[in-house]
C-alpha cells in the first residue's frame, strides 16, 4: 500500500503556523486568530494519524478517509504558501520598492484589505472541511499517538569501494570469476569476446561481487583498460555507447554526457572504435534486463574491435539473458550460508566486539537471519535497522512481524526492506520517496537532493545555527545508517551516493500515489500525483493535458530537458500554478517566458547547462519565494537580471555570465545566501573587493580564465566554511586576501579545494588564518606547486589531506611527522612523492606512517616502467 505521508505534512504545517515569523506576520495583517484556529484543528487531527497510517492496510474505509484528508492538507499547504508569498512581497516593496510599486500594489489583488478578506474566507473554508473530515475519525477507534518516537542511530560509513573486509562469504565466488578472467584464449589471435555471466536474484550481491573482482590488483595488472557500465532497464545502444566511452575516459560522466548526446550514432561508433581498438579491456555490464538478442549482437559487434584477451562480465537476474550473452557457463550466485549471514548481520547490528555483551540478542538475530534466506541486502538492512538498539522487544518485533507471512511473488520487494522502511521516522519517509523520481543507478549529489527537499518543505527548520543543508545531510546519514544508500562518497560537507535497484523499487512502491517517473511505458498521469519527472521532454507535451493544482515538482534528470522549447515552457507555467520545483537542466530554449513571474510559489529553478539562453527577464526577480537559482554553465548569458537583491529568500545562487563586472553589491544584499557558485565568467578579472556576505557558507569559483584576484577575509566572509577554486589559470592566490588590520576577524574555513591553478607554486599564506578550523585540504591538478610549507602542521584541526596530479610536488612539509591530528592522506599522480613516501620502502615513509588511513596510488608513468 502506497504511503500518504500525512503525519509529516501535518507536522510541517503546524510547525510553520507556530513559528515566530509566521505569527508576527499574521498579527500585522489581522489573521492571527484565524490561523491559530487552523493550527488547533491540525493538531487535533495529527494526534491520530500515526495510528491511522498503521491500520490503513486492513481497512479500506480508513484508507479513503486518509485520502480525503490529504486533499484538504494540500489545500492548506497552498493557503499558507499564499500567505508567505504575500508577506515576502510586502517586505520587498517596503525595502526596495518605489512610489510606483506601492501605488500599483494598492490597486492590485495584493491590496492589504482585499488580501485579508480573501484569506479569511479561505481559512474558514479549509477549517470547515477539516472539521467535517475530523468528525469521522470516531468510526475507526484510533488511538492518540502524538509524537513519532522512531529514531535512527547513526554509524560512520563513508567508503565507496568494496574491500576484502567489507565482503563476507564471497571469496570462493571471487576466485572462480578471477580464474576465468585470467585464462588465456586458446588462440592468441582470437579477438572474439569472452563473456562471463553472474546470475542471481535481486539483493544477492551480484554487483558487489563484480566490484570485488573489478578492484582486485591481479585484474588491474591484467587489463590495461577497465570499464564499468550500469545498464539497468533500458538497453539503448546509443546511451550504452556513451556510457562505455565515458567509462573509458575514466572521468565523471556528467560533463561529457550532453556533448556526446548531441552526436549521431555513426559519430559515436567511430569514437567508441578509437577508444577500444587494439586495447585489451575488461568491461562490466551491470544489471542487464534486455532479452532482445538483436540488440546484444549489435553492441557486441561494436565492442569486438579489441586486442586478444578482452573480456566482459555481465550481472543479471535472468538465466535466459545469461545464456544469450555468455560464452561460458553462468556463475550462479547462491545465498549466503547461515553462518556467513549471521556474521554479516552482527557486523551491521553491533559495534565491533559489542555482540559479546548481548548473547540473547544474537540468538534473536539468528532467527531473524533465517527469514532473510541468505540475501545479503536483507541481512544488512535489518542489521542496520537494529544498530545500537538493545531492548529485546525491538528485536522481537522485527522477528515476529506479520510482513514475513504475506504471500510473496517472485519479484516482490524484499520483506526486510519494507519492514525497515515501515520503521523509519515519518520525516524520512517522504524524503526517501522522492528517490523514485530518478532513474536506476542515478548518481545523487547530496547538494541537489538537499536543495529539493528544502524547497518542498520536507526538512525541519533548524533550531540552532545549522543550515537546511546540514539537516538534509543528517537525513542522508540516517538513511545510510539503515542501508538505504550505497556507493557513498564523502567530500566533507558534500556527498555522492547511489541506491540499490531493490531500494529503488521500494521507493517506487511507497511513492505510487505521490511521485511518477514518466517513461514511454506510461499511458496517462493520475490526477493526484504531486511530483513528476520525465525521461524525455516530448512526453510532457503528450501526457499533460489538463491543469493541476497538486503538482509540486517537475524534473528532467539525466539531461532529458534538452528538447524543451518556449512553447513547452509556457505550458508548464499555465498547467501548474503551485509548482515549487522546476528543473530544466540542459534545456535548449533561447528565452525564459515572462510568465515565469506568475509562479510565485516557485522555490527551486534550475536552467543550468543551457548553451543557448542569452537573456533572462528582469521580472524573474519578482519570485520572492525562490530559494535556489542555478544559471551555471549558461555560457551565452550576457548579463544577470537586474534586481537580484529582491530575491530575499535565496539560499543558493549559481551562475555564468559574459559580464566584465559582476553585480556583487546586489548579491551581497541577499541576507539568506549561503551558497554561491561563480563559473565560466571569462571576462571578469576581480571579484568582491571588500563587499560583505554575512551568511555565505560555501563559495565556489571555477573556470574564470581572466580572473586575477578575489578578495577574501574574515571581516567580509564571517561564516565562510567551504572554499573551492577551480581552473582559474591567471589567478594569483596570494592576492585573494583582503587588506585588513591584524586584529580583524579571521577566516573560519573548514574545507578548501584548489583545482587546476597553474599560477600556484605554493599554498597561499592566508590559509594560516584557518589554523583552528581547517579540517580538509585538497590540491588537485596544480602542475607548478613544488612543496608544502612547514606551517601546515600548525593547522591543528586538519584531518584530511589530498594531493592529486601535482607532478612537480617534490615533498610534503619537513615536519609532517609532528602532525598527529592528520587522519587521512591521499597521494595520487605525484611521481616524486610516490618514490619518497612509498609505504614501507620510501625514504620518508616513517614521517607519515602514523597516519591512520594512507592511500598512495602509483602514477601511470611509473607503472609502465
């Protein structure tokens, strides 16, 4: 049964009504008493919602009651949004408006007297509807459970690669696959592909086993070129060629995806042939569902241009697919033994050695593990669910849950996953459901997810000095702790991750009435769906035929917005009056309709990677609710819209522009701005120059080729924690420091990343200001940096140091052995450092051997020698 998420919606509405800002604003316009009554009614209903949601699966009438209630809740959301929009507009007119603005406002629908009358009528209408719905609650004998007591205990899991220690019970499988891969072809001249299928049910660990093999040192030595491609549902030849090319490039897919998409199939085939011709490669095709042999033969013929000994590993759930593709008998992956299952369960349910203190819980765990039938994903998920819980009753509830007794079809979602989802706190459930809007194997950036959750009001308002992104990151760590996320990569306060296919299926299941990922298989869009994503922009025009006041989000993940034109955009704006999130990344439209200003509820607007757009209407600055605006990689944008200071809710701003002087004074007036990304501003020579950004926490400056200086200091950037400077070839970092008195505030940076800065020969001295705050420092692709300064060891909070592709870097700081706080050191593509600090044999290895986690990757040129 799909979720309705009513408890979290009610909690969000009540929190908003109770906030100090909301109450103050309601007093100003004379609506305090009306809104207080609405809050009381919502609290009254919320008290029985947790019980109702637990009982709805067995009571059709109760389900109908909750569905009706959701409709009224949706109207209440829109009503409170309307009130917030009006409040924000009043603030802007008061702060920035002229006489003309104030006069036109008096004669418009925003006239305070008219607005108050309309709002009073709407509040009474919704209160009456809520009262009528609430009156029926007695039919269902619902208990009052006013507080959701479910909590998540977090554990640290920030690795993405699979190591021997992470995999239990699969060593024999690994050795069998490696033995097949290392076999020589009988005929040295034989260039036919050797295809090894790994077959097993969902959640059994086929992908984990393939990664286990893929990262083995013997495989690294045997195959000069290794490629990993996730195939999933759609065996589209063009997209698979693009994925293989990108994997062969050994770089992130996203920067190349759009450019390659613009090539036709013939051009792509030529590129693929150039990449693979004469190369001995290993290609993993992960999660194949295609049963069409013609498609497989077409792809096989395209990649069969390699050197002798090239091999393909295929993972699939289907024996018939394995038989069609394989050239050797399939490796059938079995379930884990009970012993291995229990070992895996204990690893995830307890801290190391803790299980010895709780033998009674281990015994209950043994019974739980039997119900998982050897499926590692199920074992790991339930182990994570019970982590740091020591009450017998909590473990017994999982063991005895009736969900294990439900009839299971072959492709049903694992009961273990659904059980773990059911026990999530309500505030995480709606956040999790939004994963269903993205295709399988999507690489989620935490910043994107946090921005969308925040724009939809799914994140609890921070009560301390934490930001919405901080709270969103907490949510992500909680989902990670329950094993709902995988391939988790940590970049300080930013993350990347994926979700398992079965977890994706679970998200689709629980979000059935809430979210819809629209593909060519979808015939129509249900009336009650609130969040939409499209695999192709053409589907929007074909399927969206009527207006909808419930739609909150429209997304085009993976660059599907490319064909969106002005006509389609106008259709968005006319169909969805209450849209909160609009993601048009990669669209090719040349203008943004002026009607965008009517979308006063819009909080998230992404038109990044648009290579055609030259101008934006200044009226876009009337979107006072806008929290996130991305104009990144809009390389033809001639000028930013005038009046940016009016976007008073803006928390995140990303842009590219051809301007020579940026409107930094306007941007600095955005009092809520926490994240600023300035990219591809090729005509700008200096930035900031003494302008104060009181709330800015993250600053990124990238690909500004003429930039010579940017002024940074603690006085003007009092909250700055993250600094990323990338591909600014003329930038002198020593000129980045503003000129201030010795006693002025110091920078409080926590994370610094320098990338592709050819002018940098040494770390800038002003980094010493962050002596008590800097935790992570990364230097990448800086060709001319030679040494690290001795003052590096004065950075007493520095935990992680990364040095990647710095060929002229000859040494670390001489006193690096005194840096006892350093926990992680990564050296990659630095030939001089590799020789001197090579583990156990390098001359200066003893100076760094105290560091807990050291990764030193041998440069390619040394491997060849």
